[in-house]
C-alpha cells in the first residue's frame, strides 16, 4: 500500500476514512476483523494492510505456489509465462533481475508439464523467461504442424491401402 501522505492537506482522520472507504473484498474484510482502535490512525491501518497483504510477509507462500505451479488444461503458454513472472516477483522480491530470470526459466519449463517439450526448451538453453516462452511457443507450433501433417498423411494413405486390399479380394 503506497499512499501520498505528505503535503496532501488532509488530516489523519480524513485519510483513514478515505482509505477505509476504498477498501473492498478481502481488504475491506480487514476492517470487520479488527477493532476500531487497531485502525484509528493512518500508520496503524497501513501497517495492518501491509502485514496482511504485503508480499514481503508472504514470500514463503508464493515460493510454494511457484514450486507447485503446473500448466492447466487448455492454458496457453503465454498465460503460464505471465503467471510465472508474477509469482517470481512475489516469491523473490529482493533477488537481482538476472538471477530471478534464470530461476524463472527453470520453474517455467517444469510448469509446462510436458516432458518432451520441456526437454527441447532446455536444450536451447534460454537465458530469460521471455526467451523460454518464445522457444516454447515455436516448438509447440512446430509440434502442432507436425501432428497435422501426420494426420493428413495417415488420412491419405489409409484409403489407398483399403482400395488396394479391396482390389485383391475381388480377384
């Protein structure tokens, strides 16, 4: 929660009232869960919100989500990539960008949950999460095209084979 408190011209009680009025869903539930004296100043309310929703207090939770994340049926690689980037940022907020990217690549490849595709992506040694996505998208497109071509070939071969077998049976 980042607030522009300095120089706003609002008294602390007005700021607290405005912030409370903006809280919805889970954040609004915080007001019901706590007593009035626990959130009667801006600093108390902000600290409560930080402790409840701040990423630095929930890094273990996000690390576990990241470790367990797998591609859902019908989920696009782009959606998986985006969620992996979000989870990496929340799980490792203080990690340098280069290190975060290297770790994210491993988690992304594991999360694809397709061993053959994962192996091919790893073989190309992507250095960033964006590179891993680009490679995975290319390979997925190549696989779909190859499957289509196999289906076309099988579709054309089988009728000919059946026709040849039918000719043999007639004589």
